[in-house]
């Protein structure tokens, strides 16, 4: 699966599938690469891309692969659909798709994540995630020393100014499973 730069064959295949069939509301995955990491919010470059497209990353509980049973069904359906001849001209079937720019309201402070995954906050460097390098994140005051941090709609954690680091969200909040579309 897609591990790296956007010019890989896997990444291009995902782009094709999204153009051909549309964007899903969510993508449920396990907790390993390339879908998850140990950085804030568990993000990787791939999950950042999903969020930019408006796709909600859903992660199964650690050690519970049975929560992703539809994944195997997807493989079967994908094999069946790709074995059939293409319908007409594929270019006519594709819809031009651009990744929208992430924008935030006026009630937050926006910081651009540096190439090394850090943001500058009140004169200090705070590590967020290398997966978000070059991306804007939003900080919203929660109380005197706490700030909620998110990338687009995706919560990353809480910046605690007192300790100078981001506190991860509780596991349930971070890995909440939502109903998927019926097969």
C-alpha cells in the first residue's frame, strides 16, 4: 500500500479510484503503517491526504482485526470489478477532483507545521507530526494553558502549555468506530 510520496503507483491508483467511484465518508484501517503512526493524532502522510479530501480515518481497536471484516469483502469486490472490461471511455467517467485547501474560522489560531513536524508556539518548538509537514493546523483555547489542536475536522490532541507538549486524546475518542455503509 501507499507508503510514500504522492507519485507512487499506489497513490495514483487511489486517486484513480476516488475519481472513478467518488470519495468515501470514511476509511477504516488497522493501526499500522501506512495508515497510522505514533505522532499526534496517529497521522501519516496518507491519513493527512484522506483528511484533506474530507475522508474520516477510522481505526480498529488494537489487536482486533475482526473489526475490519469488510476489508476482505472489498478485496473480493475489487477483483470482480477489475476483471470486467472497462465501460466506455474511462476519461468520460472520471470527474475532475482537486484537493480543497484546508481553511479555518476566525475563532482559532493557525500554525503551519514545519518540515520536521514542529510548530512554533509562544517562542517554543512543539512537536506535532512529520506527516503534517507544510500543513496548517488550528489551535483553539480550552482554558488558560490548554489548547485543542486539530487538522481540518480531525482532532490531534490538546497542547498543554505548562509542559510544552501535546497530550494525546483518550483512545476511545481517537479510535471511535462509526457505522460503515452496507456491503
